[in-house]
């Protein structure tokens, strides 16, 4: 028989098997585009802009549909109602961490971000308890963020109003806050140990050393050295990279919209003045600034697909039967850009979080930290950092772009699982 015919028959058999498995296998998965043998639906996705691909597919298949990444099915959730129903109303059933090959190889099931089952529950509980003991959620944490904001200002003064790339400062400032919590020590931005820590974030875990040294040979324990090391790595990574990227994107948006920056600075002058540092108590008296910080997070859409979830048991969801272990992806972008909740969602507009009287307006659709049992551990810290860092910068500096604001492009250079802002420079002009 012709080898080409044999190849076609084999591929056709694989396709039929894939379709049979989807329709008659262990569960009745939601509908979706027909997958190709072996590669699944990968050709129907723009890997550089997954959120647009998912949005277009949701128009054809509804808010809950199935995609195949290779031979593995992934259930996509699109829109506020479907995501809320899964992550909040059925939080326990959707609390597993989904398939993520890169981190499965490096993490080996350890840490708080990519673990599952008893390991995850115990590690998350321990992490929350320890972070609270070290100051998370207490007044002393605000003092640390204010201290770092002052150091950030001094570092910006060293630029002498010359053009600079803000990347380094937006990474080091939030990372230093996490270091002050985990290691009870902040570092000078030029300290070689700190630079190594930023690059390797798995070193110097002395704060986690002595209490569990009888546990070091028990690799099944949630308190093994390897699990604790990975947990510290998770906390440092999540506590620095996400906030720093949002800060960097926020400064770019403020350069693009000088009228917004001017209103924020006017509110800072009125509420805080020039003689003291901004504090979290000021936020309730600064509705416009609060709205701007929220709009930066909404518009930035840092994690359009969030991290993958996994169902912890066989479940019935919207007339579909989803088998235990199925990976779930939640299109948080579809919530943050819902055009009914946020008119003209592709526009940067602080008015999305203001009522007709100019008061701050909360929204259930504000989900940059995800929702449910897997939502970000450091949400409170991240929101504090964004508010205090941005208000402190704008209290002390005028932001000067190198080009006309109308020519500034805020389109992310990558928009897969993380939205990455384009590189840019600006001048920090002391006020």
C-alpha cells in the first residue's frame, strides 16, 4: 500500500479516536472546534495574542468550550458569569492547579503556586500564617512599603532628570519589600547579594532554616527543605515580577495620558501635600487616584488567561461532564474587558471606576488577581505597593516623555499568558 495512504489512514484514525474520546470518553466535554490529530487546535490560536483567539472562539461556541493543546483537552471559561460560577460558586471543585509542563519539571510539585492536593493546601495555609506573622496585613508592612518608596525616590533622583529605562527600579522596589518580609531585611539596589537574589531568588532562605531541620529527609512532608525553598521562590517571583510589570505599564500609561497624571497630582497636592509621605489612609480621600490605579490594572490585563486550574473530581458544569484532572483556563481578560461593565473597554479611562459624583466605584468584574481559592496570596500587598509607589513618584516628580504622548504606543509586545509592555524611556523631573 502507498505510504502516503497509510499516513492518511493513521491520521484519520487518530482524529476519529480524538473525537470519540471527546464525545464518549469519561466525560461529555463542552463543544469546541474540531481538533487536528496530534496537534489539536494549536493552528487556530494566535500564540502571541491568545486572548483575541479565545474571544473569537467564544462567539462561536459560547462561554464554555473545549480546546485541544496537542492531545490534551482544555476547557476554556470566558466571561464573568462562567468564571464566577466556577472559581467562586464551585471553588473547591476548580481549585486544582492545571497542567503546566515548564513548571512541573522545575517545581516537581513543590511550592505554593504549582502544587496540588494536600501539599498545596498545607503549603498555602502555612504561607498565609507565616506571612501574617512576619507583618502581612499589619501596619508595620505599610511602613516597609513607605520606606521602599522613599528609597525609590532617592534612586530616581540619581538619574538627574536624564532619560532612563524604569525597568530596573520597578523590579527592585517590590522585590525589596518581599525581602523585607521574608528575610526581615531590605537591600541597597547596588548590593551584589541583592542582584544575585533577584536573579536566583532561591538563595539565602535563613528565615526558613531552623524550625524544620528534623524534616529535611522526609520528602513527603509539606515542610521539607525543597518545598520551603520552592515556596520562597514562588513568593519572591509573584511578589516582584507581577507588581513591577504593572508599575512599568502604569508609568507608560501616565506618559500617554498627561491629563490623567495632572489630575492625580492635583489630588495628591490637595490631600497629601508635599511635606509628608502618602499613606493608605489617604486612599479613601483620593477617589480619582484610586480609580487610576484600578484602571491601570484593568487595562494592563497582566495575566489574560491566568494560571491553569484543574478540576479536583468529576463534575457536572453547565450540562457538561468534566472529568477529574481536566485542565481549566479562565479568560480573565474577558472579565476585565467586559463592555457592559466597562464601556469602551479598550480605552484607558479612570471613569470606569468612578460614579456620576466622582466617588470611587467598586466592581465585581475587577479580577486581576483571579478569584476563588487560587487567587493571589499577595493581593493586599500588591494593591498597597501600587498605590504608594505611584503616588510617591507623582508627589516628587513630573513624568516627561521623550516623544509626543500621541505617538506613545501602549500595545503589549507580548500578549500570551502575560502581557508585557513595550520598552520605553522617560525623564523624572523633580518637582
